[in-house]
C-alpha cells in the first residue's frame, strides 16, 4: 500500500504493479491524474475525505478496478459514461461531492455491482413520459446489488413500479431529500431482503403501502417529512425486527395501532407532527428496550400510566403538544438514563414529582404550558447535567430553587407562574425573606431557653401545692391527745375503793419494777 500527501503525482500511474492506492483524509488537492485510474494493475482506490477538485477522468474499459472510493471531496461535472465499461467494478462511492447531470443509465451494465453510493451531490435522473424514473429499469442486470443510496440529490420525478426489478439481494434503498413526488408504489413490497428503506423528506402523497408489512427483514423504515395520509397500517406490526420507525412530519391520522407494542426490537419510535389521536396504547409502555419515543404534536389524550417507569433504558421522551391530562407519573423518576423529557403544552395537573431528582442523566426538562401547581422540587438542584429547563405557563408557587443548575437558568424558564418568587434576575416577585425559617428559628429558641424555665416553675408550684397540705396534716397529728385517740364516752368510771381492791392495795412486782395490776368486774 502506497500513501501520499499534497497533490497526487502524475507519475503514480506509471507504477505498473500498483494495486491499491490509499490516501484518506490527507489534505490532498488538485485533480485526479488520468494515469492513476488507468493503471492496468490498480484494483482499488481510496482517496476519500480530501480536497480533490475537477472532473472524474474517463476510465479504460480494460481496467481491473473493483473499488472506487472518492467520497468527501470537491469533485464536479458529470459522472463519466466510461465508468459503466469497467466490468469488474463492485463498489462505487462518490457521495459528498458536487457531481451533476443525469445518473448514467448505463450503470446497469455493471453486472457485478454491489454498492452504488451517490448521496449528497447535484445529480438528476431521466424520466419517462409519466415522470417515472427510467434508471431503475436499467438496474435489472445488477443481480448482486445490495446498496443503492441516492439521497440528497434533486432527482425529482416519481418512483416507478419497476422498483420491483431491483435485485432481490438489495438491503439498503435510500432516496431521502430527493424531491420525489407521487405515491409510494405497492411494488416496493418486492424488496424482500431490504434492511433499510428510507424515503424521508420528499413530496410523497397517498397512504403507506400495506405491502411494506411483508418486508420481514426490515430494521429501519423512514418515511418522515412527506405528505402521507391515512392511518398507520396494522401490517407494519409484522416487522418483528424493526429497529426504528420514523413516520413524523406527515398528515397521518387515526389511532396508534396497539400491536406496535409487540415490536420488541424497537429502539426508536418517531411519530411527531401528525394528526394521530385517541389514547396512547398501553402496550407501547412494554417496549422495555426502547431508547426514543417522540409522539409530540398530535392529538393524543388520556393519562400516562405508572408502567411508563418500566422503560428503564429510555433516553428521549417527547409527548409535548398533545391533550394528555391528570398527574405526571412519579415512576418516570425510575428512568435513570433519561436525557430529554418534554411534556409541554398538555393538560397535566398536580405536582412536579420530586422523583425527577433521581433523573441523574437528564439534560432537558420541559413542563411548560400545563396546569401544574405546588412548588418546584428542590431535588432538581442535584441534576448536574440539566442545561435546559422550562416550567413557564403553569400555576407553580413558592421560592425558585437556587442551587445546582438553577444558578444558570434565566427568566425564560419561569414565565407566567404568578405565585413563584425569587431573585430579581428571574423577573418574579421577591420572596418574603426567611419568614418561615425565622418563625421556625424563634420556636426553637423558645423551646431551648424558655421551656426549661417554665417546666421548673411548674415543678416548684406543684411541690408547694402538694407539700402544704401534708405539713398542715402533720401538725394536726402531733397535737392530738390521748383523749382524742380514745373517746371519753367509752371510758368506764371506777371508784377509788374499787381500784384499791382490784390492785390489792396497789401491790405487785415484776421484771419492770412495779406495775399496777388490777381486775375489773
């Protein structure tokens, strides 16, 4: 392999044994030497992402060239007809240049052609009297064609029914941004091995052909940016391997087929800017591996279920500009990979879930134009990646958080929430500074210093109340006489003579000196 920088030397073509010339992204300029493309041994040329200019030279019919990669330069002029005589050519990659004129119908002579990539040029296609492309009919001989990418060229015209003549091995068919008119022919369903089918940003009308539902190998279907009408065919639910469905920016109407929730391989669902209505099918929230859901600018109604929180790997959710209502499910806070959450211009009510503070990957949060109330949760201060925030046109109240990303937001984020308060730069009313905090602090001060005094006083008073009656009672008890203890009425009167007789003249002895013993009758 030989590589060069600067201009390509003309003498390169004199190296008869040169089979591969590779010089990608090396700032090469000037024109391509005729000699290099006509070397008898050259099989592949890779000179992409340079600054080559001028026309593509004619190529000899006896060339052994198989790979021609000149994309990402400044080449111009027509694609030479002589290229169709290089019978061994398998891959032609001339995209991202400035080629103009018709795409040669003679390219159909390249029976070994596998890839034809001509996107982002100024090419056109010859049409018949009906405005249909004649180029497709010429590709009938290209039995091994796998990739046909003509996107971003002003091709105009109408897709022909002869699209069915394209190789059954075709895997990629892309004609995005080509100003194609008319309807999508039903014959497009003949591309049985198609993996990518892209017709975005054209002027297509009519309905989506039901025959597309038979392309069971399809992984990407891009029909966005057209004028397609009617409902989304239930037949699309047969595309079990579909990775991305892009039907946004059309005039599609009717409900969303619930069976789309059965496409478990789906990673991106883009249906924005249509006229779809009814509620969002519950089955849609079972697509556990989906990364992006954009249903914005439609007429969907109803509420969001708690099951939305099961979309654990979801990164982008846009449901703005619909008629969705009721509370925003707090379970959305479980979607830790979520980067974009847009729920603006709906009829959501209730509080902003504090669980949104768990959306650690969130970069953009738009809740504007709803009926949300309550405060902005301070948990959002922890979202360090949040750089776009909008809660305008709601009924929020209280102090706007100031920590984390809120230090960088402007008044545009909070407009027309008349009960919000914060610093002057946010153009909201000033907060009654620390009223709640001061009252709380005062209460704590009272509890800390006054309460012990009050408790002490209560204890002293209690002791006085309890002890005073006890003291009086004790005093009363001490002054009690024997007579008080023994009532007089129970005493028996005894005469002196009786007492003398009873004690035998007051005589008697005992251990404790003398005692009086007597018996009364």
